[in-house]
C-alpha cells in the first residue's frame, strides 16, 4: 500500500509551515534517514528525513508553497513492487488528511487572493481537504482559498457542488453559490464572545486618504507569531517592574584581563557575564525561576536562559541550557554559535523553545534602560542597558563609575515584589563581584 508523507509538526506549537524545498524529486528512491525536504517554520528552516523506504511516486505540494497545515498530505511513497497506478486510486479514495486552515477574521486583500488563486491552480492535482461532514455525513472536499471565502461570506459548503478534481469545491463554485444566494447562511447574531475588532485605525486607509507615501511589506510568519505572543503577554500577564543600578568597573577590568590572556582563542562579552550572573542568581533565589500554570506554579531545577537575538525577520530567543553550571567561556562559545544560526534560520525548535528566564540586552545600541515584555510562560525577563560613566558616591566621595541599569519585568502571579527584589540583589552581587562566577 502506498505510504503517505505528511507535513510534519516540527515543534509543539507549529500548526503550519512553508514547504521551502524538495531535496528529492518524483521517481527518486529514498531510504529511511534520507533528507527529502526542507520545511520553514515561523522561526527556522529544518530538514525533514524519510522514515520509510521506497520511491517518490507523486509530489502533491510544490516547493515554495506557504501556509501548509500540519498533517497535510504532501507526497506519496511507493514501496518496492507496488504499481504506480495505485497512487491515483489511493488519493482518489479520500485518504488525504485535512489541510484546511481556520478562516481568518479580516478580509483578504486582492493581492493575497490572487496569490492564493495561483497556488490553487498550481495544486489542482493535489488532494482536497475535507472541510467537514454535511447533513448526510458526506465529507466535503474544498480548497483552502474556497473555504476561506466561504467562511467570510457565510456560505454553507454542504450546499455547494464542487467542479474541481474529485468534486473538489474551488473558488468559482463558492462565488457561484454566493450569486445564487441559496447556499448563503443567515448572518449570526453578535454575542459578547465575538472576536474584537482590530485595534486602532486602519493605517493603510489613513495613509491613502492623506496621500502619505509608504512601502507595504507582507507580514512574515515569524512577525505574526511575535505580535500574537507579545499582545497575549501584555493583555494576560500582570507585569510589574523593578530596577537596579550595577557598578560594572570590576567586571570590565576582569573581562579585559581574561580576554588579553586568551591569546585570541575566545573573547568574552559583557552579555556573557550577564547570562552567567542571571543563572547563578536564579539558583540563589529559586522562587524567581518559575512559571504560572493556572492551578499550579512550576519551579524549575535548572536555569535555562533564553537570550534575545535580533534577526532580519524578527526576534528569537536561543537558550543556554543549565547556564548556572557552565563556564563563561562555554557560555560565550555557545552563544556565538546559537546567534549565528539564529540569524541564518537554522536553529532547531529545542534550541529556542522553552527556557525558564529571559535576558534582553540593548546596551550595545546605547540604550540606557528599558522595560521588556515577559516571554510566556516564563515568569521574568531581565532588560539590560548600556554601561555608562556616571558620578556615584563611593565611601562618602563622589567618583566616576561605569553604571549599568538592569530592569526586571515580573509576572506578579508567580513572583512577589520581595522575591523580585531579592533576585535583583543577588544579580547585582554577582555582577559587581564577577570573580565569584569564575569557580564554574
């Protein structure tokens, strides 16, 4: 029997991805472990390996196709001795899993519809996605674009006749039903649970109305995820903020001494010290190393530090696992590797998903201080500013010291003010006495 190759879920949160490239073509023989495709998720591009042996009989989703739902049938593999004629019967038998994507609330722009029309035409031979069962229990097969238009216009797909391959409902069928009116549902009444309108005025309509010049760029999958999660964080997590000023003169002197003696083998950054200090402070104040879990609070045994890294497509947070147990040199080496692969989109999900505490450092851009948004489900994030020469009072005298501001954003459901303050106190002690971090 032919073997289905499905769009894999490459992370626990992945619901769709882009089929970036096929590494095998129709007719190629593959073995278990062979790389057959590259899948682009919201934050990384990953290789997909074959789990069965056989011949690629048919590729159903072309490379470059975006928004391919997890578990969509993307190709069919024939095992040894199987006839190629079995493929069409296999597909026609309705064995393809659902590739339907939930309808988006806002109407699609004309450019997006045209783009999806092209995809629909290119995928004419692809298996239809079963949208749902009709009144008689018959499965309805519909293209993603047709389903989206139907949802936006309250069209009952069970009353639409499909004209596509295998009676698949395509855009023209939905539009024809809309003109006839017989398949259109009555508009549902608005309830208190209806989706809220988009926040703020329509920027494009406003710019067009006033003749403002602009360049429009389609929102990437990564940017959509960032927007969604940050909005969720600010709306659902009760943030509060604490600040401390750290004298990093000793840290800068120790860093210079270590780097001078490394003979070019490595170069520690201030951020490496911050990561190490953050982790050690979490071990000293474990109550801050926690996450809200609704009916419970999770207290983590290790300090897995998520470090914010800017990439061309958005922010990503690769993780230094068990940072409290790693040397500064080890942290520096790992961080450079993770940052490089993050910017190239080559991180594995396990390398940027998870983490128990986040660090965001904008000091290299000259930012003096800022408040960061918590990265759920983590309970805290540390915002680090630039170290600047500042007049301070030391032993009753005014002296110039290099002062670095550290702002802690805290989920008040998990961490109380006293715990947050205790954590910042421990962090400050480690950063102002960096030699205490060299034992590990």
